[in-house]
C-alpha cells in the first residue's frame, strides 16, 4: 500500500515539474506575449459593435432586475 502512495507521489511530482517546465518554456518563447491584441481590438471596434455590447449589457441588467422583482413577490 505504501509503495503505491510513493509511486503516485513520484509520478505527480514528475508531471508537475514537466508542466511547469513547459509553461516556463512557453513564456520564454513568447507564446503568451500578445500585448498588441487588446489595443488593436479597441481600434478595430466599430460603433455598431460597441452599440451591440451596450444593448447586451442593458438586456442582462433588465433580466436581472426582472428576476429580482419576481423573487420579491
């Protein structure tokens, strides 16, 4: 029984360090560098896209208010 626990511990540590190594490698290779994406997204939004987002937020807010009123009854 103890042997199985040690085996699980060793395999878990190996897998954890492997995933940590892959993450560090990805960071060093620039896999997560996308600083321009957010700025380009803002620049390319049209007024229709922004209005759609506002309308969606208003619908969500209205539904939450309606649900709150129904719960108060």
